[in-house]
């Protein structure tokens, strides 16, 4: 949420409001689907369609992240979450990809939800900036996702 220099709250940004509207549409679409298999297949197709809509820089990264996440943890189910590709286990998000363009950031993000088992002492990262998917980045994503699903 944004605020002015005077400390006044201005509410959600246009990007935040758009993400909330997308989430409401995702929930409506999911509730209309009949079987669990239909829902899973449609959700996976929705994720691929959302990735295809991304600007080229984000799309290239998202395609690789998508492939690496699913190869590292085939039990994760792709789905949309606030208009972002997310990956869930037993219906609960484990990780998600946020395109740089989504909130006008300078880099894309691979984030992990509280369910992810990345605990490392008293403090650990739950989101990672991604500017390029190199073999080293693929290896790191693989390691993080495997740890996250335990």
C-alpha cells in the first residue's frame, strides 16, 4: 500500500488493485470447473497462458522457472495466484513467480510461502530476485524447491 510523504494513506496502487481483481476472477473460474482433474488441467493451462502474455524479458524467465519448478517437484500443481504463476501442494501455495512488470519492479521474483520448508536458523530469505536463468540459477531453484516441499 502506498502513502504520501505526509504519512497519509492513499490505499492500494493500481497494480495491487488489478492483482486483487485477477485473484477474484481466478476464484470464480476455479469454482465453475467440475472435476478435480478438470480444475488441475485448466489451472495448468491458465498458468501457461499467463506466462505467454508476459513481456519478453519476464516471459523467458517465467518459462524457465516454470519448467525447473515442475521438474524439481512434479507433485506441485501449477495455478494462478493474484495473476501470477504459483505452485501448490495439496491446494496450498509453496512458491510463486512474480514478473518484474507486474508491479513495475526492476527484477522478477521467485517467492516462497510460509508452507515452504526453507527454515534456516532464526532468519532466512523467502523471496529471490531473478534477472536471468543461468545453469547456476536453475540449480539453485531446483535446490530451493526440493527443500521447500521437503
